[in-house]
């Protein structure tokens, strides 16, 4: 009788779509399972991916699913999820024909991935996904600012003259190289590290190679940073608007036509100058902007496209520190105007071969323009136009195609125009931004330069062992040198969750054009040479806790360090030694904790023995924690500690009656230290989701204890009084991000 009644009940169905909350994008990789009770007490179950007999079922086409043969009035329990979205459970009464199920995107799992046993010629790589910066306080949604908090990077003081300096394992900022999609860019950060010089919302990944990197990169004895743009083709119009206390921006990505083309564009600008007149110290409030436009045909694996990137910085300030000058000295302090901008326009082709090979060919025209002006006292104008090209190609080789061969080239050629009106002692006050002014020599030259290099490496796999020999050979027209650079690395997987790596190589770096220019520079500056070695072990425990221990050593010959009033000072020997411990713990979708500790020394050889260099930081500690108490909220904390960096004391001044000026009497370089620096960043974010867009509101607080907020030393005009400029101890910041 019960069976007969159940047959008389009219059967219907439930039809629905699975969409992403905030974008309404259909999700085709979802899993929909259901269960309901029939009138006779039997329980029916089913799903879109696993049928009753265990065979795979059809995918969600355009996000649509159907629950068939459900008696009218029956309550059906649905479970809907994808790999990258939160599980959604709901109950629906049949029949229903237009059900929409919105799934929340999952937050990024990992803050930083330290790659150890990977198919790459670079032993140590710190990788950061662009969206991961959103949950780390102190970055202002800028993934490149997170580079300052990576293991091995010197902790810098926020808003100090060196806050934008990237010192990697003790290297000077000029020893690093910065790339965007394979093309070297002139600098990485806007004024005082407020933001990176390209909109990071368009980035897919950022990679830092701290030392002993493979043969792909050269002309650097420091580290290498490469940013890689997103290459996935958008299915529909998507984008976001961002706003915080300092900068506002927008970006979008959209398909164009039906032939596989898509367009991406992003731009940002600071806005403090729009409503503030600045101050006596900064007569023109710092203005900076960046822009990136890309049109490409293809997908994540292969494609061809064109791109344009631009960035600029501008401000005007008093040449001296007005806080320590008397009223007359402050009134007579000259004004300094600074401008820096670059533009990059190029084409890129990516391909994926049928037999596993892949490659990238990129060519671009780079224009870099720097202007520093002290009015009638002195000026510097440096302009470079460079045509750059790069090829990176890899292909499996060997009887079983078990090995990997990498080949490529890098070429840069162009003209460098240098015009300098030297300013002697007054120019020393502006050498951070315009170093040639303080050298006191008038110059007007045009210098051509061609740099080219070929590289090759071979990744040999023998079970759990990898051997990676490599070599790079370059030439430089300005120095007339041939630059051979051999490299090698070994990786060994000791167990499923344990790996060991060893690496070493020879690294060369040529001086910059302005340091070699006759008059303002020294044409006889030698190459900087460096032998580098590293050893590391990575251990994973229970697939949640990861520990990485890296030790490194760098020996330098002809180490070159910048000085205020001339070409770099050359030291016969320099060295950097250190040990880094990185740990990461995570609970998927809920919590991650990432911490690091570094003990290191960076020194140069003097007549009296080894002494500290300018970026010698013996202790460097940090931690990042992020917690999602619910799908709407994120709470995060970042703490950083660094030993105080060295500085050069001054014992007084010498008066020159001919010029009516004072010159400093410096003591031993870098023989004093600033106090240790500590900074705590706290953040809370709340996400409001709607059918087609979402809004995230974010509040941050940056806190620096009073004893640690010393930024840098400063002196009056006759060098008789010395003081310290202090930073802001407590800074609240607000931001908003609308995503569609």
C-alpha cells in the first residue's frame, strides 16, 4: 500500500545554477550532492560527479545542475562545493526551477611558499601569490611591499630615506635586479616604499631569488626579484576598485571578440596632493602614479600579446632638515625638486610544445628619466633609452625525457644621456635621490652601452637526486669585459617530507653607467666578483608544519659601496654569512602562521680588519598570523624586529671661507648603530558580498615603540649639532576594495 501511494505522488525536479558570490561567474567544477526521503521511508541520494554505480557523472555545464524525480513538496538537502570555494549546505522544497546557489571564494591558503624540491635551477625561491598580500597587514594590498618582509631581506624603517631599499642577504640595493615579465625595470618602489611601481592586482606571482640563483639571471651579486603578470583569460568582465589612506586605483580584465583576445588594464595614483599643500619640509607633497595595459591572445599556457607599463614619482622638499636648523638657516635652505619616471612598451610570446617544452620570448623599449634640481645651485638629468630582449626556453631531454634542458639569452642596448651641474657641499644633502649633484663636477655626455648574455642549464634527475649544472657568458661594451659565470646545484629527497639542497656559483656585476662616466664617475671601476654558496634542508610535519633551514655565504672581491660625494668606494674584500629559519603552519580556510629568524653578518675588509657594512643586520625576526573567524571576517597581525643598521658619525665641520661653506669630518664609516627597530601591524577586514560584486573594508594600525622610531641621524649646517629624525609611532590606515 505504501509503495502504491508513493507511485501516485507526482514527481518533479529541482533545477539550479552554481555561481561565484561577488562575480556571479558560473562554476563548472562544482560538486553537487543531494539526499531526500521518499513517502515510503526510503532515502534517495545522488550527485553530479559520482553516480550510484561509482562512474563519473557529467560536469556542471554553465554551472547548471538538476535533481531529478523528486516528489512534489519533498524537502531536499543539498551540498554544493568546489575546490576553491566554501561548502554551501541548504534545503530546498521541490519543485524548483530557478535556484541559484552562490559560493564564497576561499581565501589564499599560503602566505609564502619556500620552494625546495622543485623542477627549477634556482635552489631557494620565495614565491608570493598576488592575492595573498590582502591578508598580511602593513602591505596596503600591495604584494611587492611584502617582499620587504621575506626571509633574508633587511628590515627597514618605515618612512626613512632607506625604507625603499631592498637589501637581500646583506647586498646593497644596487646589487639587485628587478624584472617584470622578463624585462628589467629601473626601480621597484615609489617614493619611500609607499607602493610598488606597477599595479599588483595584475600580477600572478612574485618571485625572490635571494642568492645562488641559476644561470638564467646575471649581472647581479645581490638578489633577483621577478614579477609575473596574470595570463589566464577572463571569461567575462572582472575587476576591482581600491582605495586606502595614500593611494587609489582601479583595474579590469575582459575578453575581446571571439578569437581568444583579452584586455587588462590597471592604474593607481596618490591623492594627498589634491587636498594638502604639503609642509615646510615638503613644499610639494609626493605624487606618484603607475599604469599597466595589456592585450593578449591566448591562455595560461600559451599566448601572444603587447603591453605598456608606466610609473612616475615627483616631489619637492627643503634640501636640509628644517627641524634642526635655526630660523635663518631654515629660511636659506634651498629647495630640491625630484622627478623619476619610466615607461616600458613591448611584445611577448609564450608557447607550450607538444613534447613538454615551453618558452618565453619578450622584447621591449624601456625609457628611464631621472631629474634632480636645486635651482641655480645644481642639477642632474639622467635619461636612458634601452631596447631589451629575453628568451627563456626549456625542453625535456634524455632516453625517457626525464631531464630538463634550459637555454636562453638576455640583451640590452641603448643610449644614456647624463647632464650634471655639480653643487659640491650643498649637493651632499640630496645624494640619496640625485647622487651626481654632490660630486661637484659639470658633465654633459651621451654614452652608448650594449650588454648581452647567453645561458644554459641542465636539470638531471636520478630518482630522488637532482643535479643542476649551468653556465652564463656575457659581454659588456662599456667595460670591454667577457663575463663567465658557472653555477651548480644539487637536490636530494631524503624522505617523503624531507629534502636537502646544496648550491654554489660565480657571480659578476658591472658598474652602472653614471658610476663609469668620466667626471662624475670613475671609468676604471672594476667588476664586482662574488663566490656564493648555500645549503638548506626542508622538513614537513603532518602536512601542516613546514620548517626550512638555509645557510649561505657570499665572498666579494671589489665590493662597491655608495658614498655621498663621489663614485662608489671599492673594497678589496667583502663577505656575507647567515643562517635563516622559516616556519609555516596552516589550517586550511581558517588560520596560517608564518615566522622567520635570521642571524647574519655583512662586512667589508679594512686595514684594521673586518668591519660592518651599511646593511649589516645581525638579527632579523618576524611573524605573520592570519585568522578567518568566519567567512566575512579576517583578523591579521605582523611583527618585525631588526637590529639597528649602521651609520657614519661626524665629529664636526671644517669651514671653507672661499665658498662660505662647511664640510663634515667623518669618523670611521658605519661605526655607529641606530637603535633596534620593532614594528607591529594589526588589521581587521570585513567582506560584504552581493550577487554581482563584493566590498571589503579594511582597517590597519601600524605601531612603532618610542625607543625604536628613530629614522636617521641629521646635522645642522656647520655639523656641530647632531640629532635624529623620528617617525610616526602610531599610524591608523583605512582602505576599501570593491570587486566585480
